[in-house]
């Protein structure tokens, strides 16, 4: 019962906080402060979710007490039998609800609900690395389709024989960053390249970075200091490509608060044929870039506290190997191996992500000592 009492104690203070937050989010002064309002709205939803499970938990505990009372004091055999069934059902339910409550009580990554910027770059391996980057892009595109998310390419640089040297996209939908963040790192492929004449297996790599997309009020940018260039987009688009300077290039000097060094940020966007839209999207990427850099310290702190490489943002870590001759995928962070490479490359990656989430949750629970 110690665990039960501990959980109920943790939950006791949340109901009054929920009432306090529900009042605050109707305050015009709070609504006017976008950042505070967004933070409180998120807290309101999270507290509501916890209190909903708390209600089920308390009901189950009460049902157990009532069933035990009937079994002890009731003489009617039929009533006793019903009480035993009720007791068995709720005794099975209580541990499940405890696990759900524990996870809800552990502070979630505040970025999880955000949209994401997905960056894929061919690494070591030349043309074959670019082809593999293209395969990864296709894999994530198909996965996003299954999730009902919208994936929009911001910019890309194609490889000489296909694929991409680099491709940058924005993914919008529900809990995008909280799901895709596990994909950040180096992905290694072992296969016979299309360019290989001797039939030898080569090893190549591509890096994936998943960044939480920043909101306009997350970072301060002096837009007057941005230097803009325009240029003609290359790629699909017919005659329009040669006539209209729709591509935009943004340069911005930014002082890194963690190092004190001034860095020049360069961002290109050729996403649409509409120059103002491209400017807007380049600005969005600038905000995300700065937000990501400023939050790297927070991400590093998590990495130091936890043993897993899950969601630490260590983008130089080799996280997964795709072995084509054996049809095998191995995720090195959790020793996860499966032999359905064809389906995996067609976007069937949810099972792997689910295993990573379970490993991450185990670390979070250990850390919070619940």
C-alpha cells in the first residue's frame, strides 16, 4: 500500500493547481502574454489528463475495498461470487493505472507537442550515401502519410546519381517532434551499391537531425538585421524556374549565448514559386535553428542524467544499421533487431519507435524515483 499512498499523495496537490490554472487561462492579462498563455494551456491539458486517470484509480481502489467487505460480511453466495469477480478485475486494473499515473507524473519533454524540422544529409560514402539519404527521405515520407502528418520540403540538394546530398523538410501534425526525435543520429547502411560492378557490400552513412519547430515568440530576432538575396530556383517548375526569382537566401549574424561567439547563419528556401511565402518559411527555419541552438544545453543536461542515447539529440551517434544482404535492421541504443527491412524502408517504423519510447519512459521513471 506504500506505493498507493505515495501516488495519492503526489496527486492530492494537483486538483487545486488544476483549478488555479483553469482560472488563469481566462485572465485577459494572461491571454495577452502569448508565451505564458501557451505554457498554461499545456499545463491545463496535462493536469486534466492526470486527474482523469486519478478518478479511475480512486474508483478502482474503492471497488476493491467494497468487494473485500462483501466477501467478508455477506452471506449470499451469489453476491460473494460477484464480489470476487469485481475484486479480481480491479486488482488487475490498479497496477496498470499506477503505471499510467507514474508516467503522467514524470515531466514530459516540453517540446514533444511541437512540429518538427527534419534534416537528412548524405554522409560518408559519396554517391551511395546520397542514394541512402533519398531512401531515408522516402521512408519518413511514407511514415508521415500513415500518421496523417503533412511533410513539406523546404530545400534540397540532389545527388549526382540520385537521392540527396541534403534535404530539409517541415513536418506538421500531432506530437510530431515527440515521435520523430528518436530518429536523430547517424544511420548506417550496408549493401551492394548500384554503382558497384564487383558485387561487393559497401558501408555508407547518412545523418538525420530532428529539431523542434520554434514558435514566433520563442526567440528574439531583429528582422531589420536580416540580409536577403533572391535567386532563380532550380528543379521542377517548367519555364517559371528561369523567369522568376522566387528562391530566397537569408543571412543573419547571431550571438550564441552558450559560447558568446557571433555566427553567420545562412538559410536558403526554394519551397514554393511565391517569394513572400519562401521568405516566411526561411524566417521560420531561422527561428527553429536559433531555438535549437539555445536549447542544446537543456538537451545535453538530459543526456548527462540518462544512460540511454534516446532523445539526447546527440547527432553524431551511430543509432541504427540497415543491412540489406541479411534484410536486417538493428537499433544500437536498445539492441532492437528485426528482419523486415523491405517493410521498414516503406515506412513501417512504428514498432521500433514504440520500443524506443518504452526504453525512454523506463529511464524517466528511474530518474524520478517513482
